[in-house]
């Protein structure tokens, strides 16, 4: 390759290596760093070859080269952060169920991320990852990344202040999605708490706290069993929406014309 092609490839590598560093699955501590670097290099080469864009030379000054690479890395981190937000919303939905059902106190250390993880939160997260790969939603994500090379060419990453409200809206909708995914089970568990409270007033001798905890866990599992097909459909719609949100993020990093 010519020096101009190498410079374009270097900027793409800076973009996609930052993306892979925060992506689910690749961000797990068990994934070797060399595997992440190798996948980033391969992804950059494939998208560089597939787009067929004319190579552009790097700026002549070293500081401008560093700034261009930092801009590409920030762009990649923003793309990866958007994907992480989607899976974080699913994880929060499971943690809401743990909080309401009483399983929050059974949190254990997750060696993949090095944080405390709960039962329903871990289940929701792993189920979302498996469904994401099963539905080939990662193909849509790769297509969006290829499109990013055309919409935001290497070395032309900028900041469009007019698109900032859209970015904040993408961040705030994470909590809305989490509540929507957990709402069916949460409503039943709240009604269960109300029923247990009425029973405790009627029969004070009954140890509602001791009897209620396994009952709430069993009810949560039962309701989750019934809504499981609808949960899969909701996650599928969420993954397709992710591909659309990625294109919205492109407008944030496209420098305004003129």
C-alpha cells in the first residue's frame, strides 16, 4: 500500500480499536489484548478494502496527526458506548427484578467485568448477548460501521453541537428501555408485596418477610417464563433500533458544513 493508504488505515485502526475495547464480549477480562488488537486490525483492513475510498494523506505536522488519531478514537469510543448502553439497559432491567424480588443481596463477583453481579441481571445480559449473535444483529452493526467510513471519512471527525440533544436523548432512553423490559414482572411483584402486606395485617403471627422472599422469587420466575417470547421480541426490536441509533450518532461527529 502507498503511504496515503497506510495513513488512512492507521486512522481506521484507531477508530475501531477504541470501539472493540469497550464492546461487549471483547471487553471481558478473559479476552486477550492481542486478540482485541488483531480483530481491530482485521476489521479495519476489511472495511478499508470494502469501502474503496481514496486514501488521504495524514497532516504534515505531528501534533495534527495525534489530534486526528485522538478524534478517531473518541468516535470509536462513542460508537462502542452506544452499544454498551443498549446492553446496560438490559442488565439494569434484570437488576430491577433482583431489587424487587429480594435477590439483590445475593450478588456475587462477576470475573468477566470485575464487578458485583445479580442473578436476573446476569441472566438478562447473557441472554441479550446470545440473542444478539443468534439474530445476526452484529451484521447490521458491521454494515453501520462500514457506512461510517463513508459518512465520517478518516481524518474528518468533527463535532456538531446541534446534534448534542440527540446524543443526550440516546443516553436517557436507556433507563426508559430498562423499565419497559422489567415492567411486567415488576408490576406483579408490587402487587405481591401489597397482598403480603394485607396478609400480615390480617394474620400478624405469619412471618411475611421469611415466607415472602421465596414466594416472590418463584413468582418472578413464573412470570418471566410466560413473558419470555415477548421479551425476545422486545430485545429483537431493540437491536434493530440500535442500528438506527448508530446512524444518529454519525451526525454528532460530522463537522457542520461551512
